[in-house]
C-alpha cells in the first residue's frame, strides 16, 4: 500500500528530526536540504547532453550482429543503471543514516558495486599468465589439399582467428622482455569448428612426458619461500631441474640463444612443436609439424637492452603489437608444414617424431607454405578477449589429428581442466571470444555461467521426443573422425622408448648452426644465468651438460664462471648444421621499425624530410627534443619524446639531425641540441648514442649532428653513417636496419 498523505508528512518530519539528531548542524556550514520522499529528481541538476558515442553494431564472434550497439569510445547507454537495469541517480555517495552517519546495509547499489569490484580478477593462468592478443584472418593457399582435408586450408578460404602471445613464467603483471619461451596460440574459427594451434616460439620442449610438467614449472616459477625471482630462469631451482633433466638441454639452448629475447611478437617464429597427423580426402595420413614464419623475419633484442626495457617499458611487446595494428602495419606470418611419411615407427631420418625435444631440420624436410595469417584488429577489451580466451589442443577439425607424443597426450587433459578453475566452470566455450563460428548443437547442459537457454526436453540420444535431434553426422557431413591408428602390441608401462634417450645431439646441432656472434650470445646467457645461481653443484652439473653438447661452449661458460672444465661423459655424434636456425645473415623488410630522430631546431627542414621518408617507408619516426611541445609554429612537427622521456631502447636506429656544418652554404646560426663544434653535447644524447652503439644499432647523422657522434668517439666505427644529405643518411641507415643489427661492430671471438 502507498503511504497516505498523513503518513508521508509524519515520515518527513521523523526524517527531519533524526537527521538533526544524527547530524547536528556544523557551525558555519551551509544548511543542507533534508532528503525528500517525493519523486527523486537528479540531485546533480540537468546533465549536459551526451555526445553520440555509439559505433557500429557489435558483431558476435560468430559474425552475427548481437543487436547491442558497440561503444566505440566510451561506455554504453544514456543512464547509469544497476546490473538489474534500474536507473541510478547517484553513484558517488553511499546511502547513510544522515550525512555523517553510518552506512546502511540496505544500500544495494553500494553492495553490488563493491561486490562486483571485489571479484573483478580471475585466477591468472598457471603458466603463460602474461599475454597479449589480436584478431586477424587466415587465408588458405589450397596447397595442403594433397595431405590435409581441412576446409580452412582450402584455396582462398578466409578464416577469422584470434592469436594470443605470451611469456611462460611471469605473472600477469611481469615484464614482456624477460628471457623466456614465448607462447604463440592461435584459435581458428573455422567453418568446421574451432581449431586451436597452441604453440611456442621455440620448436622443442623441456620435457618428453607431460607428467613432468608440474615439476618443470615448479622449478621455473619463483622460489616458494620468498616468491622471487619474478619471470626469470636465472635462479637455482630452474637450473637444478634442467641440469638433472638432460632432456631439457635442447630447449634450454634455444632459451639461452637470441630466441629467448624476441625484438617483437611480430618478429618471432611459431611452432606447433609436436608432430600431428594429417588426413586427406582419400583418408591417407601423413605426419606433420606446423611452423609460423614471420614476414618481417626473426629478430631479437640484445640482453642488456631486454633488461633495460623491463624497467623502462615493461609493456614493450604488447605496445609494439597494438601500435603496429592500430597504424595499419598488420603483421603477417605464413603457415607452413613439414610433411613427413606416416610410417609404423613414426620416425624420420632417425629422428623420433613422437619426441617433443627433437626438431626435423628444414634442410631434410622443407617447410611448405599452406596459408597466411594477418593480424589486423586489436581487442576492444583486454579482459573479455585476451584474458578469457581459452585454447585447447583437443579443438581439432577434420583433417588434423593428434599423435601419441606423451607430452601432447597430457596436454589434451590439462587445457580443459585448467579452465574449470580459471574461468569458473565448464561453460567457457560460451564466452564470446571462445564461441565457435560454426553452429553449435551440443548436449552439454546447465553448469556455472550457463548462457544458453536450451529449448526441448530431450538432451540425450537417441530420443523420440525432440524429433530425434540432433543427429550424428555421416561421413559426407564431414564429422571429425579420429584416425584409426593401429597400436603396437604393448604392455602397460611407465617408461619412455630408448629413442628418447639422446639428449645432446640436437642441442649440438643447434649450437653448430649458429653464427659466431649468436654463439657468443649463448655463452653470455649461460654465464649470466648460472652466475646468478648460488649452489656450486648446480653450476658444475650444468657445465657437465654443456661439455656433452660442445667443448667450446662448455669451456667459454666455465671461463666466465671461473670453474674448471669437466670432461664429457658421452661421445658426440656427428651432426650436419642447419643454417636456417641462424637469425643472422639475411635482409628483411623494415616495416614498423622505430627510428629515433634527435631534432635540431636549426634544421627542421631536414627533420621534416626524413620524417616523411621514414613514414613513407612504413617505419615509425620518433622525434626527440630537449623539451616537449610543437617544434614548428604551425604545429606540423611535434616533439614526441624529450631528453628526459626518450631512452635508446625504444628505437631500432638513431638519427641525429643537424644544420649544415660551418663553412657550408647558407649555414644558419645554430641552437644545438645534439651538439655543434664548441657546444657541450647534452649527456643524455651521448647516452643514447652509447647505448645504440653497444646494442649494435645503426646510427646516422647529418650536418652538425655529427658532432655528438664525434664527442661519443664513434665516428669511424662500423654502422655509423655521416653525410650532409639527410635523405642519403636515412637510406644508408635503412639498409643497415634490413640486416637488423650492425654485428661487424663487435667481431665475435668464438668461431
Ligand atoms: Fe601449455 C597454456 C604452449 C606444454 C598445460 N601452453 C599454454 C599456452 C601456450 C602453451 C602457448 C597459453 C595459451 C593461452 O594463451 O591461453 N604448452 C605449450 C606448448 C607446450 C606446452 C607449446 C609443449 C609443447 N602445457 C604443456 C604441458 C601441460 C601444459 C605438457 C600440462 C600437462 N599450458 C598448460 C595449461 C595452460 C597452458 C596449464 C595454462 C592456461 C591454459 O592452459 O589455458 O593447461
């Protein structure tokens, strides 16, 4: 019943009285109005008209419009509401017994708002917690048809994808550029259901059997007592594990190489790691390994640079990917297959294809391109998409099946199981980012976070009540059919095949395939990481592992650690190096590379020209000046970094602008930034030059810009370009950048 007029008046009076008792007026404070029991009016007064923020209609992951307008740049709708849709007139004050009184339990909005906030975080992934994703499209070439019947590999077939890159060991808030393996997980929303290729940027794994996964991860994660170090393998438990599990040696070699510190997600290779079984339309099978080859080439940071970035810009890799996509420099990878005969032994050239610590050298089985991936859209919401995406190796489509690789087999359990905790229940495939684009007609019902409203009464088969639906697909409807793989006569046993026992030949193959400078990096990485261990026995044990890989590697690391060189315990097998494993020695496109330009206000014409050429070349110019703000009166040139905010690790090459040197025609008076003869060069510019130099980056200067290089003492060094014409300088620097770094600057001492 509504309160009558008299009751209402009495209530208002009571409120007045109570308010006065609870909140005695503060002397000097303006008198406040008691709350009214009439229709609430907006206490903030009339609101300004809302800008039109609605973008195009949202599209569900299945491609169908959801009906909800997508908010391009802000929040949705006109009025703030509760989650039940009631409009709210105030979200800034809790409901209290008077202005200074206690908060009332009755305040549903307060409780709902804080309750929801309290539960905003979900458990981070137990591994690969830190990651970054992007949407894209995969286009098949049709070249795989003779070995694989999957529809998404068909000629010109376009399949939407979502890719999540990650580090393995660090927590969600850790730095991007730590030394670690990178995850490269791709969800293909194919017409035949989702296919998830959950790989890494390293083609082998630490262990051969998934039962050891908890052990290797416990060893790699921070020590359980102090929970340090974060996102690092440079600590005792990691090296304790890998030195006692020599099967890890191959993966460790890759981690200690430049592959462990990629320049960008865009410049990483990806690998499916395991051997998969492919089936063609005739039902014939082949074994295969998946490869992602980046169009921009494979490039890495140098270790000091990676460490600096961890502090200066811990989001370096995610920023790089997001910026590139936002600017239209869409990264691309070609998907390739190494196709291998499906023999009863499942080996190739003596390599056990079920052993995930082994590669098949590309020289023995070339990678055949089967399609191209382009990442072209950043997520709208990190949590909804990148955090909630759930990959699983069991998401297979007709044409691709698993093998009996014991690591792969255990993963088939883990990726389903882990989502139960992380995504709080069994309905995670209903989360928009995980929903297949193919029609779903399962008979999975109920459970936490059930979003579907299933019609019908008979979610079982066979049934006569729901018209017998759904039906099982016949062969012509292209169901997923497991390959009827004959099994060898076997007994139940907890044992690996003897073919898994060779732990040194392929690490040695990797080592011998590297160029001298890459070998030197590997030596330094081992020396650094083992140098961070406290236990002498661990270092000695790992040296013994290295002795079995290669005597030079072992001797160099032992020298750095100041320890004796142990004698190997195995005789090395002869290996043929695989040159494709080296990242050095080729040239690559420079798209998306960042060129730092130290501005000289006396030479803005040169800066303008160079900036335009950099942009036209698909690269990113970063103008650096002593202070921020516009550099030209028309605002056409703006300082993007100052000497305070710029640090060399942000760019791939450095240019120093300068007015023509004294004596040149029409030399204007110079207000030097980078230093003219007689000027003092700002020490922060010198530091930038020194760091770029140490990190083997190309450095160029024109006009008086050369002074800073001269002051730094590098004018005659390799990879330093000094010329009077800014465009010529840029051209020469770009050519150096095509080879990624100027390694000639630091001739390697190892051959
Ligand atoms: Fe794993 C996540 C890659 C072995 C158990 N793994 C995860 C991710 C990648 C890989 C890229 C992140 C997926 C994402 O972005 O959401 N994992 C690999 C590769 C392996 C491998 C290439 C070996 C070849 N993993 C492996 C084993 C097990 C797991 C042997 C367990 C027996 N991996 C998991 C997991 C994770 C995971 C615990 C954590 C979050 C998730 O699955 O969804 O289930």
